[in-house]
């Protein structure tokens, strides 16, 4: 079995009536689909691609809401040999201007032959088109009709080395890049990751709210279960944000065993879910709940476990993973059942010198949690600027080599050549090894250089979030060049729960004092803003460049960005 189409069709032949997935929508009955249903629905959408003149190997952008149409459209494209790429729909958390600009840039570089969407999103899609774009807009209501299942799908003629899909990064550090992944690369990832998490296709049930345009949702919570015959329960990301207890209810109802979450979701669930929504829940089936953020925060795991342990959540369920689209998904995974390794280090030394030292009496300590150990088919190194390996406990850039990496950044040969050297991929992430475990500390592009010191904004944001009144996870730090000091100055923006000016000033003072006292930064610029001021990417990450631009525009001085 060498391609997606081979695997899916073989499954449909062997277990056509096995439940492939269940889709949940708030206020509606759950919809379950067998593999036979999946094949029939996918064929209709694939036939629509063919009828619209989309040929095997061409790129099709899917901008569709969560639901069966998106599921069928993706697999229909695969079966017909078309290369799908799922993008987010415009929601209230995304800036319309940035959304259209990002989509326009993506179209210009990726040059998809068509965008499949529905009537409700057509205006936004067309607003992103520029004069001269040849991309066609395909509307579901016009194009999708039942079609006879062909004897031979065009997707069966695709080779394992050919591109099967494009994943687009969340754009947190600049223009989105299309990660081109081959059939072989994805299947190699699934084989290795299945072993790392001891996946059992007969016993495991994956429950997810994660969006399918992000690698965590697309690979771990969509492609992996459907190709490896693991039952999948899929809910809408929007439904989860409005009512996060739905995830736990689905786990209890369907005896879910695996879920993946970004770090903020642990805090969000622990803080927002009320006791009345937990009555009667049984979370004892939850075998693995995997945190895929970098860095991961021990405090988030502790908060989540304390909240939900009374409902049967096993302590061994809380695990970690280091993942990225460029390696299909997982790079490292915490060991089962032990869980992620932890370190207590001297905070001042770590923040200033990026080296690991034991805690010093009378000084604050920093708690670190590992992202696990490299998968069996992934080699990981931590290197200095010249490419030499660092010893344990020294922070450097993480590079990797595997058989599940991207073919290229689609239509971007210069960037591909820059990050792939002798088969080693430069991740742009910093971290360190300790006793075989990988600890991820931050993004290279996010570094703020203050007086020659490398400052990671995530560290400052974590400190600011410790102040009562600051909205957890709604903090952003970035650097601005200062002619006066001849170096960068740190700007820290925090969202406050209170709109009272006196209270906001009090919070600002506390943040400034706390960050200055506990880091290598003498913080001068703190701005307290109302809720929903800070911009996030479609995957929920802080959009640093966009927030920096917004801040400068608020000062009437956008040229410094």
C-alpha cells in the first residue's frame, strides 16, 4: 500500500461498513459515516473536480466550513489525483484585511487552478483575487452532484514520491508557505507515529475539535485515523470555542482514548468549563492527551489535571509532542507511560544565557517540560551558528532529518534551498537536549536582541501572564529598534479583563515590575489593551508581526515595522 488512494480503497473493500468518522455540530444529531459512505461522498466531490476541469497534479484550495462537505471534498480530490490544500474560512478572530491579503499572496505564489468554497464565503474569496489571476472559484451548490464510482480512480496512478497535499503554515512569522508533502512522506510518518503512541486500530477512538487546515488537526486527527482505521469523532472548532466542555462530553460519550491540544487549550478548558457541565462525565478512557505546543508549560498540565482528575482523567494521559508541518507532523513524542521529562533550572541564567543551570537558593526557578524523544525515523540535532553540535543543556537551533519531510516549499525554491542543507532541515526553533529528551524553547525569528542579549518573547509573555487581571494567553511581546539606546526595546502588550483606567494602570505597573525583576530585561513599554485587541493566526498562535504593525499604526508611525 503506497498511496492514500491505495489505502483508502483497500479499507473500503475490506471493511465497508466500519464507522470511519462521526461529525458533531451543536444543536444537531451526530452524523456517522462508514467507509462506504466516505467513498461515495468523496467520489461525488472528486467527480465535481473533474467536471470543473481540474486535472491530476493540479492544486485545489478548499475553503469550507467544518462538516461532511470538507471531509468529502478533501478525499475526493485525493482519489481523483488532485492536490488539496485546506485553508481557514474567515471568522471573527481573524482580521478581514489580513485574511484577504494572505489569501491573495498565497494565490500568487501557489497558483492553484481552483478554489472550492460555498456561497457564503464566495465574496471574501473573490475579494482576494487580483487582476490576472486565472484561478477559478468552484461553488459547491453548483458543482457537486452524485456521480457513478469509476472502475479506476486517477489517484491510483499517483506515485509515492508525488505530492499528495499542501499544508500551509499559520503565518505567525510572515507569509504562509505551502508545505508540499508526498504520499510516501505522510505514510512514513503514520507508521513511525503509530509506534510512538502505541496506536490500536481496534480499541482507540480519536476525539478532536482541531481545524483541518493545521498540521495537528489534519494529520493526527484526520488523515491518521481514516487511513489507519481508527474511529474518529470530529467536532467544529467554533463549537468548541463557544463551549469547550463539548470535547469532554464527546470523550465520555464515545469512550475517546486520544486527543491532541495546543497549550492554550489546557488553560482554556480548566478556566472556562463550569462544574455544571461536568456532571456525569467519565474521562477514564482518555489514554493520551497530547500537548503539541512549543514550548509546553508544566503549569498548564497541572491546572488541567487538577480540574478534571475528579472525573477519572488518568495522570498518565498528559503527554507532549514536538511537531511541524515540514516533517508532516511529529518530530518527537514523550515516552509512554512515563510522560514528559521535567527540569527545574535557574530562571535568570536560562533567560540571559540560554544555558541550563540548577536552581540557586534565593533566586526564582523556572520549570521546563520536554517535548519527548525523536521518533524512530527522525534524527534531531541541536547546533551552534556554525552547525556544530551543542552538548546537553546548551540551547541552539534544532535541525532534523527524516523520511517524512516535505518535498519543498511549493513554488519557493529559494526558501527551500535555504532551509534544506545536505538533507538537514533547519526548523527555526531553539531548544536543547538533556538525557535524550528534547526541550523546545522558542522561535529563532521571534528573538529580541537587547544590549547583545537574546530575549525570547515567550518568556516575557509567560511572566506577564502570571499577573492577576491579565487575560491568560492574550499577551504579546516584540522588539522595536531604538535610536536613543542603539538597540531594540521590548514592547509588551497585555489584554486586561478590566476596562477601568486605574485598574489598567495598576496592571501595567505590576507587569513592568514583575518582568523586570524576573528577567534580563528592564521593561519600559507596557500597553494594556481591551479584550480581543491582540491578533491571532488561524491556528490560534500570536501573530507577532501583525500585532507589531497594529501597535505602530496606533502610534501613527507604521514605517518602523
